[in-house]
C-alpha cells in the first residue's frame, strides 16, 4: 500500500516537471505548440517569432514561415544587452513574444493585455522569470509579453534610410500588428487589446498613443512610472550621440554615412561594450542616451515619430483611448542607490539639470539649479548620508514630474477617461526597494508595483503575506482591460471607487493599505518643476 502511495506522489511531482504540450495552434507563420503550466491553470507559448531582423538599424522584416510544428518552449530569448561591465548577452534576431492563455473555456473571446518591459531602452526582456502571468491570468485575460531591440541596436538615429531611428519602437508596432492578426487563434479578442508598460515600457506606451502608425492596434493604455515627455525618453541631438559612439571606436566624424559604415563593421558585442562616458556632475539616468528620436522624412520609410511628444499632446493629435497613468511615491531610491562614491561626490545640480530645459543664459541656469538644490537638499550637501534627499531629486525630475505633467495634458485634450494614481504601498513585495537598501524608508520605489502584478519564477514566502494587495492590483488592472474601468459598479470588493480624474479639479488615487485621493499637484516641488518647464522647456 505504501508503494502505491509513493507512486501516486511521484506521479504528481513528475507531472509538474514533464512537459504537457498543448494542442497545435495555427498562426500566420505556421503551426505551433505550447505547454500547460505547472499549475495546470493556463497554457504558455514562448518565443513565437513575430518579425525578423533583416538588416541591423532598419525596421523589422516580416514574420518568418516554418514547416511542421514549432515547439514554443524557449524561455531564454533576449535582445542583445549589457548586463554588467563587459558582460554582453543576447541575440540580434530576437523579435519574439510569449502568450499566456487561461485553460478555462469561455463562450466569449478573452480581453488581451500586452505588456512592454522597461529598462531605459537599454536592457530588459519578456522573461517569465520576472513577468510571470499567474496573478493576471486568474482574472480571465490573455497576457502577451515581447522583446524589442535595445540600446544603439534599437535606437541609433542617423536620419538616413540605412538607420532612420526608432527601430525598437517599430519592432513594438510589428508585435502589436502580429497580436491583432493572430490572437484570436489563442482565444483572445483582437478588438479588446490593452497595452501597458513600466518605466521605458510606459514611455513606449506613451509613444504608441501619439504615433499615427500605432493607431487601431490597441484600445486602452496603462503607463506605470514613465512618459514620452521624460527627459531621458527622447534624444535631443541624435547625430551628436551617434558621433560620440563612433568616437569610442577612434573616429571623429559627424557624417551619418561614415558613422553607419563604421558601426556596420562592428559586432553586436563591440557596439554594446562601447560606452559614451557620463558628463561629470550628471546623474545616472543621463546614461540613457540611445532612446527614441524625432525622425526625418525619408522617402519610402515610415515615420514613427514626426515631432516632439509634448507638442503632439498639447495639440491633441493622438490616439485617444481610456488610460491609467501613475507613479510611485519614492521613484528615485532605485536610481540613487546605483550611484557610486565618485558620481555622488561629483554630483552638480547645474550639470544634472534635465536636458529638455533650455535657458537663455548660463546665469539663469545656475540660478534655477541652486533653487532646485535648496528645494531638495536644504542646507545639506550631497553625500552618501543625504542619499535619500538626492533620490527624490532624481526621481522627481525624471519620473514623477513628467508623469504628472503628462496626466494633465491628457486630461485637457483626450476626452477619454484618465485614471491617475500614486502607488505608496510599502509591503513585503517591494522587492526593488529592499534590494537597493532602502527597506527602512517610507513609500515605494521605481518598479516596486510590478511584483504585485507579476509572479516571480523564484517563489517568495512574502507573497503569501501580500495576497490582498496582489489581488487588488491585478484585479484593478484586469478590470480596466475588460471594462475600461478599474473598479466597475459590478465589483463589490473595492471599498473606494476609482473615478476618472477631472480636468477642472485633477486628482490622483493613492494606492496604499487604505485608498485615499489627493490633488494631482499636491507637492510644492512639482509646482516648481511645472513653473520651470513652463518657462524653459526646450523647443524642438
């Protein structure tokens, strides 16, 4: 009898490690087959190719075709990126996506949520090790994640046909087109697609909202801690940045064709190992130099971005859909923690003034910088001991203020519901805050909210203690994907109903242990940033 008992237990264990294939699914490229998840509650399809990299620095080519059945099981596809120092990993032909579908049968097609990963347009991937679908899938949606080209391979912008710029964003458009065309085969509704992203992923969502070539590919949008109006999210002088990269290879040219020819002789590893030094006195986010750009008009080349995002939003000429947009209460902990002793010692508020500000005189720039220093540091100097104060300068300048300003622009010009939030929850799943040594500080830092939406592959017992917030966040996000409303009337589990913000009296929902509301412009620092940008925003 004991032998039978152990056989049953062993069989149950083996069922979790031995692959259980799905039935084949036909997409435009051919037949593919995924696997049943270990939990037995959803199907997972990994590394489905949605396009091909035909030529470096150019827009993606068509999706590949294949014979037979593609086994969609490879979890480890990543675009080329720098991990640490000289450790470069990934592949150039990396344009794949992952799909997670509930196994529960439904008479209706499931709403689709498409997540765009962050990483400053420098790193990141669609990896299920970080972006596990379990929390979202249980609310009966389909989740899609995908890779796109990064750094100079994705965002070199020379303004010529050979390297027009924004190919990383054009990869994203190709992914959205593939999803629109094929998701019905997985039980997804092509007419109910919500795009959402965090950090550079949120900036990407913002770009799709303003780009005409993304029109019709999605129906709702969520931006978490990022905007296309952030200083790091747009190259101000792309040819100058490209020439600085060429200089690292011994070339002193500003000719785009010479730069292109030089970079084409380098391997992907060489391109990613070459680093343009940070300007002395500036902050970490200034190292994000290969990002989206305003493209030149080039014959037979589709423009993703024709003008500055701020200008497009002011004019109201963008894709108007229901939106959730927000930020975390202590965004800068993560960025400040990655500064080293040298960069902290050198930090200069004049040099660290955001690049999208333009002052008529150096005197005015210094005066503004000194006001910022006083606002954030008081009478204290920048040091390891005052790193918390430094962190709020970094986070406010590059995340919080751009998100708030974008929220106000959308409220003024959209005509669609805009739900604004501030994530302030300080719980056991604030993984980023813990990892960077700010456990004793209040609030939530950059990316902390992600771990209340996505299940890490490595099981953490702390998730058990945070189930209420995990359920709350995943439920609000999936409700929005279903109903364009995070707390619809039919849902009785929310004690506070999240109303769209009001353009005449804008406010944000504070997501915390207890939900409250605050004015959108509650902070005197945000008012100072707004006055500064109103006067000095760089015209492009």
